[in-house]
C-alpha cells in the first residue's frame, strides 16, 4: 500500500502516513484517496496508510521507512498532537531522524469526529495534509531543553487528598510543604461522623494521618496560610505563602486550652463555624479536640482585646508558655519547589438557592453537613439528633439531589449524595429511632460494597420514595400535619402525589467548585471546566495532570468524588510528582524564541511585550537578547518584531506561511 | 418522465454551490484544546475551517491573516484564551491590540467585517467551537467568495492595460511638450 518516488529537485524527502484509527478516521475520511493524493505532492517519496499508526508495528513501519527510503521529513495524519505527537516524534528518532523533522495532522478530533459529509471531510484531510507537507520542508533539527527539577513539593489543601499526597511524597523521602487555609487540616472529612459503606468512624481513620503529617520530619505544615503568588515553570516554581496571624505563637502553644477556660467570656457565645453554626465558641478557640496542629487561635472579629484593646487578657495570663501575641502580623514566606499538588477540595451547594425547600426559613430544615455534625459523637450535641428547638424528631425526610442533576442549578451528579444520604438515614434511625424517608430521583450506588449498603438500608426499614420533592411547606391540610413540615412529592413508582409530614428535613446538597476556584486557578495558571472544577489534562489518560507541567490536581477540586476515589487520585498525583523528581530533570519543548542579531535594529518593540521579562537590550551592541531559560515560547514578540529578526523554533514565519499556502493551495 | 420530451430549455449544470474556505489560527492551550474537546464529544460542525496551530494567539502576526486572504481564504478565524486566561499571562491582550488595528485595515482593503473574526474560546468550550464555526461559515457563505487571488490577477491586467495605454500615448504627449 505504498507509493514511492525518486528524490525531487532539492526538496527534502518526505514520508507521509495516514492512520485509519480502526474506523474512527476511515469511516468518514477516504484514507486511500488522501494517501494517493499526498503521494503526488512535491517531495513526498513514501505515502502509506495503516490501521493503527500509533501501534508498535505502525511506529516500526515509520522507523523502517526512514532508514530504507532515507526519509528526511515525516508527516503523520492521525489524531490530535496533544495525544500522539510525542509517540511519532519517538518513531522518527527510532528511525534515526531528528524528532522535530516531524509534523502532525489532526484529522480525527478536527475532522472525522466532527463532520458527517464524507467528501467534505476527505477534502479537509487533503488540505491539512498538504499544509503539513509544505510546512515540514522548513523544519529544523532541534533538541529538547533539559532543566533540573527541584525535589521539594508544595501541596495545597489539607483535606484527605492533600494529607494523603503529602504523606506519600514524604514517605518517599521528599520534602513537602503542606499549605492549608483553615486553622486545622482535615478538611470536610474531619466533619463526618462515619464513612460509607463500611461505617468506619471518620475521625478514627483520619486523625492518625493528620498527626502523621504533623510529626513527619519531611513535612512542613503551614495551616491558616494561603498561597499568594506562583512564579516559574515546571521543576522551578517560586511560591509566596501568606501565613495569617493566629495571635498565638504556634511554636509555643501546646494546645492545653487553659486559655479557652480563662477567656473573659464565661460561656461560648459566637457561632462555631466548624460545627456549621450549630454550636457556639469563644473568641479564643480550637476547631475540634484533634485539630492539627493543636494550637488555639483568636478570632479578631469577636475578641474584645482585638476589637477595643481594653480586655484584661485573662487568656494570655492563663498561658504559662506565654504564647499570646496580640500584635502578630501576617507573614509572607517564600519557598522553592519543583512540583505542586493542588487538593483544594470543594464546597457544598448553598441550600438557600432552592427556596421551595425552605432552608433558612423553616428551622426544621437542615443541610446534610449540619446533620453530619449532629450525629457526630464529638459534635455540638454529642451525637444527639435534635431539632433547633430542642425537640427530638419522630419523622425525618431526606431530599436527594439538592443542587445536583437540576437544569436550574447544577446539571451534574455529585456522586456522593445517594451514599451519604443512606449513611445519614442509618445514623439518624440509629441515634433517634425516627422514621426516615428518602426522596430520590435514582439511587446511584456504584462502588465496592455500595449496593450492598443500600440493600441493608432497605432491610432496616428506611422508606424510599422515588420522586423529586416539589416543596417543603408548613401549611397543614389535615390535623396530623399540624406543626409539621410537609413534603409534597409525586411518588413516580406509585403514580400519585403524596404529602409526607415530618419533623426534620435534610437536604442532600451536592458538591460545587470552591468559591475562589477561579482565582486559585489563575494563580497556578491552570484551567477550569464549565462547572468551575479544575480541568484535567485528559479525562481518561491524564486525570491528575493539568495543562501546566508540574502542577497536579487531586480530589474534589477536579470534580465530585468520594473518599476512596479522592485518596486514589491523591496517590496518583503524588506518583506523577515523583516521576518528575526522580527523573531529576524535565525536557521542555524547544519552542523558544531567539534574535537574529544581524537583523535586529534595537528598536526595543519586543522588550515590554514579554510577560516573563526574558527580553533585554544589550546596550553595548544595541541588540535585543532573549534569555532562553526564561522564554516560554508563546511567540508574541516574534509576531511583533518589525524587522522580522525574532524567530521562534517550531513556529518560524517560513513554516507558518508555507502552512497557510498549503492549506489554501488547490 | 423520461419518455416525455422536456419542455425546459437545456441549461448548463448549475455551478457547484459556493463553499467558503476559512483558515483558523487556534492557540494550543485554549481554542485548539476546545476543538479537540468538540471532537471527543462528537459535536458536528461545518467542515469549512482549516486549523493552523500556534502556541499562543499572540504569535499570530497580522501578516498571517493578510497572507491567508491573499492566498484565497474567504474568511479567517482567530481563537485565543479568554481575557485573563492566557497560558502565557497576557499574549491574548497583545493579540486584541493588534487585531483591532488589523480590522480597521481590512475595512480599508474592502474586506467585509464578517470575514475576519477573533474569538475567545476556553479549553472547556467545545460547544463554542461548534457554534462559532457554524455561524461564521454561514456568514461567509452569505458574503460569497472573496477571491483575492482572482482580484489580484484582474488588477494586474488593469495595470498592464494602463501601462500599454500610457506607453501608447506617451510619445505624442512628449512631442506636444517639445513644441
């Protein structure tokens, strides 16, 4: 299946290969027609098609042809270069050709998968192939740049994902800095009582890992801190971290909590954020007894000394370690790392947005996270399930998919709500003996032991009603409904509308991206999907990588997921970071810009354009100079140079102009 | 049908319907990725666009756009990251600055508004690639062929005619001047 010709007047000998990709390409594009056509183009001495170019035999075919036909350039029409450019560069190298004498043509993602008109798609494939054939003549032999990788790692976010990633890296002997913005690590998992489906006590499996982080010699733990700025590139990031003032010296405090007892407020008075506002705390507080680090902090918004400066400071007097420092200032720290793992987690959906469910209006309506605290043995009620007025509920309704699978709010399934609703149903029943009703659209229980857990709940006598609740109301229609919250729902299995009176309503709120995910992703120069979660490099093949090399994502910052998946992903992110660290260096695309000195007139147009300050003017010679280490290869200066004296490797003017010519030639 | 003699006059087959040729410059990080996403999501859109990949929309020299028109493109689409999203911090701002200038120039050259388009398409917006390509294809189709190469030939011919005309009339004028 090959067309071969002799060398043609001065044009490099080009080999062209078109992939069928099984039937992914060949079912829409007439591969044979394209192959024959490209064989007629100047310079093309070999033109072949193959079922799977990326397979070993496909690559071997290329390597062999390079040797046999003395190919000087290579063009492969297949999938996106984002997927297999590297594969074919390697195939070129195997055949003894410089990897950069290669150009890839994307006829799968950009043609066969998006067009239905076979003739038009084939025409497009020919145009794109011709453009590459024209372009590849001008390619230069290049070498990848090697830069060393700093072995230190930054992990952002101290939930279970960040904790697991940090421990994995630290156990591998790498120095890790773990930055968490709250006063303690633990994240959402620290709020939970039990974890589904095994009903392990969350604290029992989490707190040992938290203390391991604190005591690990390779981990520097900075809580109550936020990343301010990130500069640099893979292997060499410079990160500024702001350490917010606790007004208590972290190194001195031992967490005896004598200060909390001594506080001038005899009783806790202020809403406790950790307990979702269900409990009270003092201005000097610690989130929970196992908080890590076990260090108290002062809330400047409620502390009398911080507000007025006129407190007798009984807390400070009670501290025999003299840890209090009411004048503590934010501190800016700078660290050097080679890789970064982002594990910044999620936030739960704001239940107030579904006004008809009455959250914030009826005191009997709770979010799932509030119930997590209520059923928690170390929560504000020590595990007693009580309503806000102190009564014990006799009937509880759990509404699934609040802020999930909803055209009006969030379209996605949050993946965990069915399972945690089952867990909460079990716990509420266990703790209070109440009748529990689950209102669901579909039960989604994909996971090891999950469906079995659902079966167990069915056997326990929890009620399941299939239907999306229309409304929660206190408007009673019968004497039995007096003083109750009534859930109006169409029971889609029974086929009629029901009214279920309950005392307590639990809203199974879904998972959303953190409120400041957009800001954070700008800091780290990564992308977000349309839902606001961080964008992975490839949904299947590079789920923890981002489009910025050396920055990895783990856990629910990338999308809704449960604890087992989060831990698995955190391990994967740590492993990806280890790959870079243990290799010791990374290879960077040689797509940097350089100045052709003889042609530069020293006009300085380019100097202010570079966002990395890579361009300077050599004052003695009056010529621009580009620092190749700083250049990231965007090419903005190249496009702006009035004399055309800046060139960008891989994207030279000649290459692009010939591509334009090729794509339009007929 | 075939037995009946046709009453219609014999006419030449209608010319092949005009299919615009649009050259697109997509930045590697956002718009090219979005086009990949459109592919992976199997969205279907018009087959009229040919994508040339650049690392950043900031690499696009206005000359590339002019060259594409000069070589026969009926439209040119330029895709970059949304403002604030540039992988290289601010390359797309430089693009915007240049292209504002270019748009004024294209107008002077008699190239209609709809033939050049600058769009910010993020890596997650595969559906926007589909929408923009379809919309622009329809728009350029409505405008008809630009055919700058054909116009260049026409203009060259005009210049030749003018030259001949000047050459033919020049000696007489000279004589008149001498007298």
